[in-house]
């Protein structure tokens, strides 16, 4: 909002009256900004709304009556909300912001970018190899996000080779899989006889010939070595994208590179870095050293909050660990197994607790979730046996596509916070209902209301760049349960708009242990706030997705304004 000329033509007496002063009165105290003249949603259950919010520097110093706050802070200017809504900045509890930063040079081949198969093939055909000066797979065409279910199919090896006969290609699919062309397979040494990495496969046709497709996380990691490292400029650029969506706190859950952590840390020192980032370190080689030396990477805006483990795959990848049976031809014969064993999961949970961080685990299936809960229980019981205080230790269960009600009771008992991949509820909900499982299976899907009923601090996320970080669409979906193709998925698990807003603000802050800093508008907290063009509590829930972020304020500083 442009406030440059707000007082330009007003008489001095009017200006002083607006500032809560009179001619001759003394203006005292630090300079404050009072936000008022709109709906203010605090996300503080004790006082859910307010007439005004006062900010001094980086901090909220008052919330309440405009008249009272003007008197208390007479050295102030007014930020006129012009009837719009002020609320806390959003928290994205499962995000890969550094992966987004690193992949800004790649082809976006997601269904969200282009749903039409033929048009997406045109985008693919126009793909340019990464420059030879790029330190990540120079000379390759790299694409991201192809959705075999929604795009209808994967291009055949013959189609890929016709477009790129001499240029290596790899495209990562939704659901921990992907596909090469022949040149790409040759450069990676993939032959008929080569054994794939663990928990992965090189897909073959009915004649036993390689199709170029792969499945499994470790086959994807083999394809791209590791997720590429961002540059300083793209790291900062990624934070600006987050700010434009209303986020003031995001995450990098799945950090497996010390080099990437160093870049993140350095980038966060730049004044243009516009969010704070909670980091989850994977159990890659050397992760214990990273945990023990985490102070080397932490800054005022970046901290290592947890570890991260993958316990299974994705619903639309056909590889979650569940006792439900896939029904579609592509997945019904897949081996459904965890990505590791209980001893490994226990070990990482224990290493997390004993090093003073939390334990987060990717669990889309109910059986993998049970193994994750077992690991948290193991770590707690071992700590008690060894006389170690485990009161501050928490688990975070990520995604939760297929679960049982009893598991939320156990989460509450063990101190495990649920975060739901609301993006998949929207983008793949119709396939879940009509292709992947029998009809009754939808009752297991995304039990958000059940989690709230257990009193858990539920959060929502999109797992960008897996699905784009569209928080307002996610909030709408959690309330309506309407999927991208118009189905209504498990409507008994719908929540209220208020709950959805809490899930994207204060509950996210609780999960990251920063609720004393952010997540609600309260005195003593950082001034992390957004101005939006409507009050989500007052509009038709089916219109929430159209919410526009007008202004994002991070630690009292405007970091985004809609043009």
C-alpha cells in the first residue's frame, strides 16, 4: 500500500489529531506503526479479533482498541488497511524451498503448469540443455513434475528419442519416479542387466526391454546424483516467491547436503532474504556431524529443527506402505513395503532426541505411520531409561494420506504432530476415489478433522515443488474437500475455515517450536503479518482460493506488495 502522500495535503491540526495528538502536545516514545481500519484475525484464541495492532521495529507491542493504543503510542503513523484483512504470516510446515531455488532453471512439466498432454509435449520439445557452465548435469535436459495419471500417460521411449536423439534427458515424475531417453540411460550406465538401487526399479515392458522409466526415490537420486544445490541468487529469489504467497516461515525438510546448508545460511544473511526457514536434515551420510555442529549453519533466520526420514512413497506413485490394496492396473501388483526397517527408524529417532532436535517422518500409508510412531516411542522410552529429559522432544508425521482413527490417539499420547499434504487432497483426490482404491478406502484418506478432534496442533502443507505452494487453495480444499476434478473426498473429514487458518499459522509455529515468536498477532511476537483482500471467514468457502495477498510484512518490514 502506498502511504507516501497520505498526509500531504492535510492541515496540521488534522494530522496531529490523526496521530492521536493535539497542537502543543509532546510526542514521546519510539516510533510506532498502528495497523487499523480492517478485519484483524489474530489467531490468538483468547482474543481472536482486534481493532488495531501496533508494531515498533520488528516487534508487535500492542493488540486491541484503536483509541487505547493511540494514547499509549502517541508517536505513531497509521497503516490504513482500507477494509482489507490483517492476519499472521503463513507457515509452510513441509516445503523444499532450496530445491525450488535449485530447480528454477529446469522445465516445469507438472500438470499444474500445463494439463494438456500435447501442449506439455511442446514444452518438453522446446527444452534446452543446462549450460556447460552449470555445475549440475551440464548438457542434460531436466524436467520436473510429470504426472502420468493426470497427463494420461508417459511419453514412450521412441517419442523421447525422436525429440532428443543426442541429448540426455531425465524427467522426474510425481511420486518418486521418472524417465530417461536412451542417451540418458546410456550415460547413467543403465542396461538390461544392471541392478537398480534399493527399493527401486528400472521398468521393463512385456518383452523385458527397458522403457526408460524408473520408480523409487533412490533411482531418482541415482538419476540426478542428489538434489542440486541452489545459488545465492536463486535462494533469495525463492524466498521472494514464498513472500508473495503470504509465507513468513517456511521449511527445507529434506536437507542432505552440507554445501546446500552453507548456501542457505549465507543467503539468509542478505537483507533481501524475506522468510525464516526451519531445516530438517535427512539421515544421509554424515548427518550426525551436521546435527552436532548445527550452530555453524544457524542464523537469525535459519535453524535446524529436526531430522527427516522417508518411510514410504506416495499414493500416486503406487508405493505407499499400507494394507489397502491398489486396484488400478498400473499399481495393483506393486510390492508395498517400507523404505527401511524398524531398527533404522528407531536409530534416527534416538539420534534426533539425543542431539536436541525433533524427528519428522514421511508416512503416506497407515503401516509406515505405525512404524514412525514406534520409533518415537522407542526414543522416548530409551531416554527415560537412560535418565535423559525427553519432555521437549516431538515427532512430526508428514503427509498422512491413509491413516486410522486410533493412530491419532497414539499421536496425542506420544507427542507427534500431524501435517497433512492438502495439495494431494486436491490434485489427486479424484484418482484416489476412482482409480487407486476401492470406494470404501476413501474413509481412510486425509483424516484432518479426526486429528483436530484429538486436540492435536494440525498443520497443512503442499510439499512444494511436489505440488505448488498454494495455501489459499489448500485452505479451501480442507473445508470443502472438493478435488481438482470435482469429486468430494471423504467429506466427514472437512474442517472449519477457522481451523484451516490455524493450521497455516499458529499450529505450524507450534510444530516448529517458534510459537513464542510467530504464528499469531500478540504483544512480544515478531511482526510477521499479511494483508489480504478478503476475510476468509466471511466469504463463500469456494472463493477462498481467490484470496490475494496484498502485502507481506516480515519482522516489521514490508517484503512484498502486490502491484
